[in-house]
């Protein structure tokens, strides 16, 4: 019998992006989704709250105070508290802790079948990041870059390698991936990428390209949503320090948009030559994915 699994996330997204996220995991067979809405008036709540496999929790000031937090506490602190709250209330065999722009993809089998393969002594399984990139043209599939060593990143990005930082392994976002946590461990606290017991990470099983398991991180593909989150990413340390400095310098200009657009292009788009270099480093992933078909199955447009 395949294990049950439960998804938890805290969101502040456009309604369409939230529905796309929910549809992906419903389609993948999640037994339950618990969605915490950082905006308690989020219009997606009205659509999703009637679904039998989705629980919607508006994050009102009272909700945060019930968790012992100030509503103005930094986002990552509130995120960890909300997802720990969801995990401890879940009765599923596994709990998947992800963000709204993260989609677990398992090649050749279901996510439940993948979880059934995790060694019994592992408390969690962490899935490697595959970061989406724009190709600047009509590419026949979705394109992702995989974590790479520093020398490989230099060969791929040339003079722009410094934008990606030494610890993010050639990615803009995190290279750490995200975890599914085995249920029933009431002493665990969830962090963004893994659970902890006290200050220690309990035994985890880390997988990636060799297992056909990927955390598809749909970060930064389009300029407008990227631009809308620039201030938030600076405040939440979402950018590496050197990139934060470049963004801040652009924001101080009378017209920052041309500079920010150029920076976005260098970070999140790759031309054919760059993709060839990425493939040479064995860090290119191409997938044929139809997000819209999943959304239409679960939330058809009226």
C-alpha cells in the first residue's frame, strides 16, 4: 500500500498562480493540501475552500498571536511556525513542505511510490532543486538548470558568475531543495528546507537527478512578478549580498527599470549558447510539462 502524503504551504500570490500550485499537487495525488494565506483576504480562498482535499487558513493577526507570534514578525519566522503547525496536525504518512512556486516532479512513477522507496531510517527526504530559466524564444519544452560546482558556474556564466554567489551552486534561488517529512514526529520543528529536532537535523535522505526527483523552482521567469517582489526579497534576504547591493544601487537611480530589466535578463534568461554550456556541465534539464492542462482538470474556467 502506498503511503499517504500531505502538502503544506504559506502563500501570497496572484490567484492564478495559487490555483496552478494547488492543481499540480492535486493532480500528483496529494491526500490533502493545507494552505496558509498570508493575506487573509486573498481571493483564492473563495475558490479553494470548497474543495474536499484542501484546507484554507487565513493568517489573521489572531492566528499569528495564537501561535505566539507578532503579525509583523519576519516572514520566514512566521512561515516556519505555520508549517510546523500544519505538520503537527497532519495524520498523513508524509508531509511535503514547499512554497507556492515549487513543484515536485518525479520521473517514471508517482510521488507516493517515490516516498515508499525512502529508507526506513530516514526521517525526511530532501529533493534537489531544478531552477526554471527563460530561453528567449519558442523552446519546445520547459528548461531548468541544476546545481553545479563553482568552476562549472564560471564556465556557464562567464563574467556574470558573481551574480549567482559561491553557495547557491549556479542558481539564483536556493540550491538546498525542499523536504518531505515522515509523519508522527511531534518533536520536530520545520525550517524552510528541512526539519530540525532541537538544533540538529535528524537523519535525512537526499535525492536529485540520479533518482529522477526534482523540485522545480519556477522563480523569476517573468519580469513583472519578479519586480513586484524585489523589495520583499531584499528584506527577507532572498538575494545574495552582492546581488542585493546591485539591486539597491539600481533602485536609487532616477529610472531604475532599465537596469533592473537588464539584471533580470542576466539572472533568469539563457540564450542558445548559454544552454549549450549548461548542457556541457550536465546541469541542463528539459521537461515537457503542461501546467495549464492540470489547472483545467481541477479548476476549469467558467
